[in-house]
C-alpha cells in the first residue's frame, strides 16, 4: 500500500507553492478554514476506502492516516515557512524518503 507517489505529490506541491499564502493562512487559523472538516471528509471518502481495500485492520486505519497527513503536513508547512525555497522535486523526494524510511 503506497499512498505517497510522485504522480500525485508533484501536482499537489506545485499547487501548494503557487498558493502558499493561502496554505500558510489555513495553517495559522485552522478553525477559520475548517481544515479539520476537510480532513475528516477526506478520511471518510478517500483514505478509509483505500485502507479497507488493502485490508488494513480497522483499529489501525485512523492512526496510519494521521501519521501520513501530519507527517507530510509538517514537512510542507516547514517548506512554506521557508518561502518554498527548495524545489517541488526536492520536497517530494524528502516526503517519499520519510515514508519509505530509506534513510533510516
């Protein structure tokens, strides 16, 4: 089960870089942007069906998705705080390597 791939990650990072001010504002004021509502919607309608399809035990599903979302979110927010100096490809590689744990 691989949820993080360049095919999906690169366009998302390009969009994030283009709209970094909005993402920064959403991070700073999550209640205004209802980010938790969006996360819950994505979990129920996108991530949970994928995890079910790959027979991930129910008790593990929420934890695994939280790990992915919060880990990736932390990397992206740090990138945005640094004004997206690194390239989209560099950030994608960092994220992919973190989730594949190749460097550990």
